[in-house]
């Protein structure tokens, strides 16, 4: 969460009704980035339409592998920063 705040993608405020809670909101910059991501996702169908089933399965497998790899790296960095 701190990385998103530092990047200016979200803002954090203390909840007036419960000081133990923090309220998280997307900033204008965060909303703009989210919109770009949605536009990118919508283009995936355009790419997939030209692929046969084997190519689609290979693409999905490759993307899942990348996701697993990067998720592990992010978690590792997060764990190291807490030490």
C-alpha cells in the first residue's frame, strides 16, 4: 500500500469515526492508470481472436508463469522491507 501511496496512485486518510481505520481512495493519477489498464485488457480479445486453441493455451500458460514469477518477487521484496 505504501508503494501505491508513494507513487501517487492512492491516498490515505484516517477515518473520522474510527481512528484505528484508514480510508484508501484512488487519486486522479490512479484512476487514469486504471483506465489505461482497462483499455489494455479490452485489446486482449483482439489479440486472442487470431490465435488457435494451442496458441491461446500457450499464451495463457506464459502469462500465468509471468504472474507467478512477479508475484513471488513482489512478496519477497515486501517481506525484506519489513525486516
